[in-house]
């Protein structure tokens, strides 16, 4: 999935644990209840993505764009955040 265009994709309850989504375009993507734990999301664009209940534990989000994304119910334990 490196550099994949997943704009507006419906990936609800998807299991991508440990996946490599480096530089992926995920603008407006529906990831509701998905498992992205341990995934590489460096430089990915998650703007306006639906991430309610998504597990980002231990994911690397360094340099990711998250404008308009609400992480209120997401699991973020051990996540490397966009700002480092």
C-alpha cells in the first residue's frame, strides 16, 4: 500500500496491522473500527478521515497530515505522532 491512493475508500473494520501505508493518500477514508496497529503511516494524508474506534497503537505517523481528523475514540498508545 506504499503511496496508494485510498481517497474516500471504505475500509471500515479493516485489519491492516503492521501494514506499510507510507505516503498513502487516505483523505476522507472510512477507517471506522479498523486495526492499523504497528502500521507505517509516515507522510500519509489522513485529512478528514473517519477514524472512530480505530487502533493506531504503536503506528508511526511521523510527517502525516491529519487536518480535520477526529481521533477522540481512536487508540493511540505508543503511536509516533505527526509532529514527532
